C-alpha cells in the first residue's frame, strides 16, 4: 500500500441511499472545489472502527471545520444500507459515510486488500488523507503488518498535520442521578456555556460506590474535563467563571 500524494483521487461513481431513495454520487460531487478529509477503514460495526476511528473524527469535526476542512468522509467497502445504519448507531452526524460497495474507490487507491481469512472478502486497508480540489495532499497509511494496525490514520494525527495548534473540543463527563437538583444545575451551566458533555446517570444502588471509587466523593454531580476532576455543581461554576476570564 503506497502513498498517492500529489495524485488525483479515483474517478468513481457511488450508489448511496438518501431518504429511502437510491442516488448517485460522483467523485467530483465530493471533492471538486473542496477541502476534504477522508478516512478509510475495513468495515462498519467492527471493533476499532466503532470504538475509536469513527467516533474521534466525529468528535473533532468542529475543529477540522474551523481549520478549513469542508467535509469529512468515511469510506468502507460496505453497502449503503449498512453504512447508513452504522452512522445512525454511532450518531455520526458530522461524518459523510460513503459506501464503496464494489470496492472501486479502494481499488483505485491501491488500498483494496484480501481479508478472506476473516470471511470479509475484499476490504479497504486503513488509511486517511487530506484532499484539496480532488488532489491528494497528504496520506497517512497504516503500516503493512498482520491484523488491523491503527497507528497513524486517526483523527488527532490528521488534525495535527493540518494545524498543530488547533483547538480541540473539551471532553466533559457529568456523573448524575435521577431527581438531583444540583445535577440539573451543573448540566444547565454547561449548556449555557455552550459546552457539549456526556451525562453518565447512576442509580441509587451504585451511585456511592462508583463516585467513591472514581472521585473519592459521595455525592453527585461529579464533573470531569479532559481527565481533570472538577467536582460538584459549585466547583463547576467556579471553573466556568475562571475559564471565561482566561
């Protein structure tokens, strides 16, 4: 699998499903006059693709767009039905999932590989690339190793290439329980600040053990930002105020 930097992407016509109807998308439709990040992977619903590769590109999409990327495309040798269902399952609203059902694009890229040992047939090798007006500027191709290496085609590597100083979205998790007024205050404060977060609701039966083990605390909410333990609702409000003043 060799790099094709400086070359044009393959001229391919794709069959996609949009609003329960078949539509035709061409390479020009996707790339002409646009800056596009593409990442290709072996298959929808497979472990690494679902746990890391696709989710991180979806998460970093705002940062990519802020740094001049018009579109992020995920390519896999799967049919349109599978790709659509996978996108819905992953809530990957920031990614255009492109079904390369016949493997024509992957073959044209020189990235079509034989995975019959897994019962997959022909699939795409894992890689990513930055394409400007149909011309490949940069490629990150996974090393030729047995299995499914995932070392260089990740979203962070691509974003760092585009702009090493790009600001990435904060990763925020809020541990809560049902009926907690302080939890509601914390979530409202984050929403007012325009920050996206993941809520982790805990039942009364496990709340104290989980929070005690993770945060060394006995109450909720407990807020974490980029691995840093912020604390409860009052601590969060103080953190937000300090963040706003710089």
